[in-house]
């Protein structure tokens, strides 16, 4: 085994292990919260689905990539290759969609009750489950054609055009079909990221206005960082990391799928970048999401009571 492969194997193993443990801890936190009888926030359901999607991304992509990096070959047959690629794509899409939903429902939560968004608070809580179900159904449907483009390495003996992606192979398809796939997947990514950035920007403005009101009422406020500032910084950190990592991942995927680039380092880089957010997202959620949510509940309480 070459030093480069050993290094990549250790990196993928560390990233996958850390991410799986983090997502399990995040799910465990919400399970304990449910059993403790504490008040459950409507957005907790979105975070649970986001965590499950991140867990699936790491399992269906990180584990095979780690095995391949450590020198294992031909360990997946045709059916397993199709299933792994299919469910990885579905989980990736659900992760993106869940984060967008979380941003939208979060801005509804912290909006004043007399505002346009604030009037949707009770109605929005009732459609969270159906929205998540629609997200899963949409990803299962639009990725239905993925299995037809994937096969195992041994299955490429009778195929002239294919791209080796380390442990499986992507069969070359008609250029028109490839363009159609790229447009559909890219459009969904752009829409979800756009919604998330818009909602997060609105939240930042709303939190900033709240901070100004609090400073006006309490002029003796301490100069140290306020909860509002920390909440704003947390939202910006979560959104910025998500957008940055997903944009790089999309560019890398398009490079070796649309432009026929098959360099091994590019494939490894794409896998590593696509697994970064699922691996570190649970730690952001555990350390920041509860703080932001508690603050949002405080904002809603103060707004309702005219503070």
C-alpha cells in the first residue's frame, strides 16, 4: 500500500468515524429529550431528519471509500453499487432540503406574531412532517435513474464507456440525458441554497433589530458579547459552512461527471468534501442549535409580551 493511499484511508476512516459518532450522539440527545418529558420544539423533527440523512451520507459513501483507500478491491457487486450510489444521492438531497426547511421554519419561529411570517407559526408547525415526507419522496423519485448509470468494476468488462470511481463504475450515458440530469440536480441545489441564504439573512436582520431594542431598553448592557450576537454568529457559521462545502462538492462532482475527468485525487477530494458537513454538522447542532433555539423562544416570548 502506497503512503498516499494509507494517508487517504486514515483520513476517510477518521472523518467517517467522527461523523457517525457525532450523528449518533445528536440522535441520542433528542431521544433523551423526548423521554425526559421536556417541551419539544417543532423544528426538532427537522433536525432529526437532517441527522438521519447525514448519517446515511457517511455510511453509504464514507465506509466504501475507506475500504477502497485501504486497498480493498471488487468488494461490491452490481446491486450493492447501485444501492449505495442511489441512497447516497437521496440522503445528500434530503440533507440539503432539511437544512433549507430548518432555515425557513426558524425564521417563522422568531418572527413577531403580528408580522406576515409570524401569523404562520401554528400553521407551519402542522406541516413540518408532510414537508419532510415530500422532501424524501422527491429525492427518491428524481434519483430513480441513478442505478441505471452505476455498475461494479467487474461489470465493466463488456462496457466500452465508463468512469472508474474507485470502488464502482459510472457508465457513460447519452450526452442529452447527462445534461438533463445535471440541470435537474443543479437546479434543486441552487433553489435550496438560495432559500437557506435568504431565510438566514432575514434571521440575522431580525436578531439585529432585537438586539437594538434590548440595548435601547437596557442602556447599561454589558459590553461583552450578548446572547443575540452569539446567536447571530452561530447562524452565520452554520449557513456559511454549509454553503461553502456544498458549493465545492458540487463543483467537484460536476468536474468528473460532466467533463469526463477521472483523476483519482479528484474523486477522493469530492468524497471528502461531500462528507465534511455531515461529519461536523452534528457538533454544530449540539453546541449551537439548542442555544439559538432557546434564544429564539425568548425572542418570541418578549415580542408577544411587547418587550
